[in-house]
C-alpha cells in the first residue's frame, strides 16, 4: 500500500465502484518515488478545498492497476505517476509524470469546477 | 498588519535545512512559519535510500522528510507548502513575504532555505515530451524503456550512476555531454567506459525533441563544429545538475555569479536579520547532513538576532 494520506484503491473492482459512485474522481497511479510523491502531496493539500472531488491513489506495480495501465489514454505514457481524472465514470483527462500544483488546479477547475469557497 | 499573518520568524523552503531551522526555532517557542513552493522535503525526497545519515542505518528520503515535518509541527511550527512566492521585502526591520494568492506574511527575521532544482536543457519540445520519452528519474521510469535505445544527458556523478542503473533495462545507452570530459568520480567514469551497452557522444547538446504521441527523435548539435544531426531515439534521461532557487532574490540580496546566496559563518547574509541555509547558499558539499547543519546554525543565529531585537525594545 502506498504511504500517503489519500484513499487507497487496492483492486480494479473498488476503482470501478468509486468512479460509479462519485461524479469527480482523481486517481494517482504511482510508486513512492520522486516523481510521484509531489503529486500525492498536492492531492492531499487540495482535498480540503475540492470537497466535490474524490482523491485516490493506486499502486502502479499492482496487477490490479492494469485497469489504469491498459487505458487507451495512457498508451503513450512513459513516466509515472499516471494521473487519471474521471467524470461520471469516464476518463476526461490523463497526465504522465510529475505535475505542479497549478497544473493540477487547472485540470480540476476545467473538468470538475472550482471549489466552493463559502 | 494582520496579527494572524505575523510570525517571529519565516523560513522559506521546507527541505532539510528549512525543516531543521523550523524544529529549532519552534522548540525555542519562537512563532515560526515555513513557506514552501514545492513538496515538503525538497531534493531529499528524490533519494531512494539514505544510508549515511548518522543515527539511521537506512531510511528513504521521503520517510526522513516526513519525520522532520512531524517534528517541526509537533513543536508548533506552521507550514504552508505548494504555494507561490510573488515578492519579498527583506530590507525593512519588519520583513514581508507576498504570496501569489494575495496573502502577505510578516516577520522580524527570515531564513532562506529555498534549495535547488534539477536543471533542464530548455530545448524545444522538452516540456511536451516530459513523461512521454523524457525522464529525470531512472528508478521511476527505467522499466518503460526495457530493450529500448536511450540517451543519458550529463557528465557528473548523477548522470553516470543513473546510466549504469539504466543498463539493466535498456538495449543501448548513449551518454551525451556538452564537454569533452566528465566531471564525475574516476570509478564512475571507468564503470561507464567499460560497460558494453554504453557509448558516448561528447561535446554535443540536444536542441530539439521531436515526436507525435511520444518522443521519436532528437536534434543533436556538435558544439565544436555547429553541425546538427537527427537521431532516432526512444527516450532521453536528463541529469545535468542543479540550480539554486534564488531567482526571486535577484537584486534583493548578495548572490554569486551562479545565483547562490553569499553567507557568513553564522549563515548571515548581507541583510540584517536575514539568514540562509542549505543548497541555495555558496558551499562546497551539498548533502542532507550539511543542510541540517546549515539550518541549525541559521536558526540559532536568527534566534540570537530576535533576542537582541526584543531586548532593544
């Protein structure tokens, strides 16, 4: 299991359940390495503001992560983490490798909407 | 001034130097804020295994960073990470840090521990193919290049050691370096020179990354002749050193020609009440242990400065 404070997805079935039960889901599929840890950290920080988004992680080397590794949207990817954004169960965006907080915010705001600050 | 945004000390940066300073200051009951532009831990989290940190036989950089963070927080240190610094005012007695989100923080003393970041080539297409053929981490992405031909850019210890670690995955490695000699330790040079999967392209640089969905070729220029060639390649790993995160300090504090902060023995800068520590200062060896030492000295100096300032009032 990844050493983060995010919701851990351990099986493909659980991922399928989460994306069917939540309108907006961000899944970071990676390892505990230098390109992945910053993205987990960003998600942990944004979780507080983006209450309408479910933030999760999944172990890249798990067999169950085939559900992400086999997505058509990631076939050109050659850098972890694979970060997948699901809306109503469908992939709306996927990124490869490390991202900055502002890059993540741009995607979240565009596809899931800005957080309600009230 | 918003009292909630006032601190006795502000530390810029949450690598080992900044976190150590945060631990020392907070433990001394000095109201301290750490402002960090990236991930907590800085370059430390890039280290898979640390085996030479005294007192710990083996620890990952991530674990060590998390422990330091917990320790600082336990003593009451406030940490804001993944923020963007818009401006700093260091000269006034009451220092100021302005964030891009509009928040302004004031303090009597500032410790700059902003660290460094991996240098990029700044070649055409580099941002486009990051994670799609360009990588900065062999342990993270090496297995994507199994049986492929790759280039490793750089000539220091990191480049040569990472090239050796990549040989277990790839078919062939070309080490491409801007100079005609390496800066690495001799044992690393010997190892790459004797490796059957590694060959060399010296005195050259990559100017352009080209491809569609992923990287397909690069334009390489010989720096002596100026001649350019296209090279079909599956991947490029870039290890060309670090640059200090001091752009926001230009014209505000004394830096050397490399952009490193000039400090005295107490980690004091040329500005009263402003100290610096860690990878962003002028120094010979950049290690977690040396950063921790710098952070300690900077915190003790800042604490002494605050004590004297308070005694004056």
